[in-house]
C-alpha cells in the first residue's frame, strides 16, 4: 500500500559485517559483476552477481542454511539482493555503503590473484 513504509532486511556497517563473517556466523556474498569482483573483494567473500541471483541462480553451497550478508559497491544492489533473498526465506542483511565504505574503513580488499585489490 505505502512502499516507503515497508521495512526490508536489516543493514550492517562494514565492521559489523566483518565481525559476523570472521566468527563464521554468516557468509559475505558479493553481488557485483565479475569484473568488479576480480578488481577487488573482501577476503572470504563468495561471489554471485545480482544479475544471476535475479535470474534464479541458487546460492553457493557454502551460503545455504547460513545467514547471508550481501555486499556490492555502494549498497544499492546488495539491498536488492538482501530483499530478494529474504523473499526466498534466507536470513539476509546487507552492508550499508558497500565495498566503498568497506575499503574506506581500512578493511582488507584483495584481487583474484590474492594480492591487494581495488574497488572499481
């Protein structure tokens, strides 16, 4: 009725997301497209682009039956992903500010080769 009143899944700060994933309480799911992922991502994050998620792709096996924290570049796509996952019955949240905020807070970013990554 009033879409602006609908509450979606919760949001976490980058540090909160890092803590929850470091404790293996949840998995971090990067929903950016492959070139963005390859340039730089959080260590230990799983990758499933939002485009594939919206097309019906299943979660990676490591993410099944665990809380999922979605992340993207700025927080917009991850918000969409968290809502979609919540509709599918997944315990999902997302990271406010995305990988841009993650990197700005000095949290680690790696490239696909394991070296330092960048947020594109």
